C-alpha cells in the first residue's frame, strides 16, 4: 500500500510536540488526557517548554511526567502547591504549575492550597474535579455531591453523616492573593476550546507576576462512577454543572 503524504497546507491538526508517545494509563473516557493535551499545547504555543516546571502529587495524575515532556517534580499527597511555591520563588522566571485532583487539592492539601492563594504565589493550579477519589477506589471526596453513591457512601452522600460538598474555587476567590479563578470543562468541543483559553490566560497571569491562578476543570470519572464515557458526560452535565457552574469566578489584574 502506497504511503499517504499529508501536505503541510492540508494539515488541520497534529499531536502537540510536548506530548510523548507513551501509552496513557488513564481509563477510557477520562478527562485527564484531554487536559494534558491542552496544557501541552499552551506551553508549546507560549514558547515555554524549556522554562516550565510541573508539580504532580499522588493521584490519578501521578504519572503526568510520562506524558508531557517538560521538567516535573513529584510531590507528596496534597503538598504540590507548597513545592510549587518553593520552585517559583527560587526560579521566578519559570512557569510553574501544579496538576491536582479534587481529593488532593481540596482535601489532603487544603491548607497548602488556601495559603498559596492567600500569599498570592505566582503559580497556577490545574484542578481536576471529578467529585470522587478516582485512583484509590472511588471513595467520597469533599466535592462529592449530596446523594451521590461512592465506595464510602454506598447509599449516597448524607449531609447529616458526611457533611456537605464545598466549592474551593469560590472560597479562594475571597482571598486577595488570588487574581484569576475559573471553572471549565472538556466534555464538549466548545468547552475544550474555552478550557484551553482559560489555561493560557492563567499561565500568562502567572508569568506577568499577577498572583495566584487556578483553573478548575469539572471532569468525569466513568470508572469511579460506574458509567460509560457517554453516560458520564451526560451525568456530569445534568448533575455536576448545576452545582459547579462554569465560567470565570474571579479575574483581577494587579498593578
């Protein structure tokens, strides 16, 4: 069979150069792969490949260093923003971001997250919110919705027993050091484009020294939710987005 030649002028899409050829370990339908692609595209388009440091802690994204060809630091569970703070202060000319799940950033690492935002650290947190502990067996997370069934709430989350879910993005928006807080998703093509635009804005905000930025991505976990990828997207749109509405929560440009 003759090899098909794709002319440059006819090329409409190609894999980001920073995405490696390693096979991803994420479950089919998982949002992580799409967000990885967006992060890689933004870094590449901004010309920051040699100046970017990613910090990934324990969780589904623990092997992020295998997929995006930049410098990475592995942090203890919940401590990514503390590590990112040190890196950015030592190398202020670098782009420093964390890639964290909801159990990591808003549970085990709540203190590190809140105080990094309060101090106005010039880093970016990419925050994947799928309302569950995805890697460790599908337990309830702080973001788990009321009535939602998980491994530790088999009859649904009961506020009298399990407390209420909270929105850490809105909590951070009250802090003076946080200047750009946004919530996006990647469950449709249009939302993927919006999410990429938000990630780029957050990175630009950081490089301009404007303070702390966070891009929350409301995501699916079809394995943890026990749903197919298509059903997961539908369930997310019908149940998660009313509680976690999309859009910019805070956008302040500092002098």
